[in-house]
C-alpha cells in the first residue's frame, strides 16, 4: 500500500525507518514544513521520494492509499479531516487530538466519509495494545478470572524528563503548541490501556501541578482519583520529575490481584472470592487462601510500531478493521481531559463531561498565556531514541 508520511519529527522518523524495512508498504511521499527534515528523510531512505511542505498538495499530487500523521497534536484533526474528504485512509499518532471535542470531530468526519467510501480505515498508533503482557491482562479481565473488579491503581512515574528535553522543541509543553504536558505527551498509552482494561470511570477528581519541576506552563505532576459505575475505584499517578521512577499496575478483583511491575506479571489468586469470604467467615481476621502465580507472557521483541503500521496497510488492502480502530482512542483523550479539567476547576468531573467547555478552556489557556519559552536548543547528545520511550 502506498503511504504518505506527514510529519518528520522524532516519531515520524521511527515510522519512516520501519516503512523502509517493510514489504507491504511503499513510501509514496513525505511531508514536513522543515526543509532540513526533508533532506534528512531522503538521507535516511537512501533515495528521494516526492516531498512537500503542504499536506493537501501532497495528498492531491501523490494520491496515496493512506497517510500516517505524526505531527504536533493540534494538527492531527485538520490533516485527518482533509484526508477523509479525499477518501484517503488515516493512521494517526497518539493522541488523536488535544481534547475529546476535537477527537470526536475526527470520528464524525470519518463516519461521514464512509458513506462514499465504506471501507475507509481510521487507525491509531496505540502499539502498546500489541504487547503480550498487556494482552494477557486484557484476556484475564475479559474472561472473568478476576471476577468483580474493585480497584485499579497505576503508578507510572518513570517518565523522567530533563529541562533540556523540554527546551529541544518550541511547541513542547505549551498550551498553544502541545495542549498539555505529561498527560497528553507521555501518558496517552497508559490512559488508553487503563480504558481498554477497565473502561471509563463515571467520576474523576484530578490534582495537577503545572510546571512544578520544570520551567514549563503545563502539567508535570498528576494524581487522579476515579470512581466507576460498577463500584470500582481507580488511581492514576504520574510525573516527569521523579527519579528513580516506578511503573506498577495493580488490578484487584474479588478473585485476587494482578500486579505488573519490572516486566513481570503476577496473579495473587484467591481460592475463594474475597467478597464471599468476608460475608461468610465467622473469624474476624481470617483471609482467603491465595496462591502467587507468575503469569508467562510473550517476550517484548519490539515496541509494536511496525506491527501497527503494517496492519494499517493490510487493513486497507483487505477491507477490514485495524488492530486499533481510532475511535476507541477517544476515551483516553477524554480521561486525560477530565483529570486536568477537574484540577483547573477544583471540582469533581462527571463523565460524560462537557467536552466543548473543556475545548473552550484550553483555548483560553493558550490565548491568555504569558509564558515565554526560550528558543529551542538541540540536545548536546545528538538526540534521544524516542522509539524506546513508551
């Protein structure tokens, strides 16, 4: 399938290199506002391909089967909508957009275009869903091994970033350029997995610090508390200013507790439902017998980007759904929005929330910003391998 690559930043080059090695993708063209990135892309590919600064011109001249969008977040919706109007398939990097209101506009544009192009594919780069340990957790929950869920807690504080990282791009960590901080840049995959595992909560209370550790105007420390309709509670704790960090996921059900930490999935399985035991036991301090089970999972060979990219091409060819349909990515955007909105408003947010109101709030933050960011400076180490940062 002929794919046009729009956006040649850090992740854009990861995808371009994967496409170069693929047997199911033909790189139909590249698009970026920076001529230096175009030159670098041609050097990376070892050949020249059609190159453009304007994505509409690129789509009209190249006429690709599909496009991959790896631009700054605010640009995702207009580029996707322009592609849908032309009947072009879309694979978009995370997150779908800066807020759920804009993300739903993308979905609406896709649904409208499907009336004329019923096999139009709209996929999202949530490659974490392809990894064996996450798929095993999803399977255990779906098949009922945990029983009724009571708590999900994710401490994900190993996103440590230096000031140099934030200085490396003019759009980074600003309301007008990125639309948020750790929730929108580092944690979309974690928020996506949370929603994929246990669904959206019904009530959200967020506690967010703006520029607590870094000279930035957006959030770099977050604590979220969730209440779900089924009675389960959730916690989401993250930051880019803590070292050494922790990555520990706990999902507790009546039949036991799943823990994923240090690349190991462990199931502390109750022999008897804890809810049944607490109701029926005649001993005040008695606990259910349980076993510690190390759950085998498939080894992580690669980050999964190439799998999602090639699946996108094959979904186009075979007229089928992709591994990660983009509309399923709206929930993670909404959850991140709700955490931040709750903190900004100092109140609990009920879901579904007023998504248009949050969009307006975000625009106000961008317009009223007095933050002056220093001129972007390239890192002295030549740059980091962003493919390893998930």
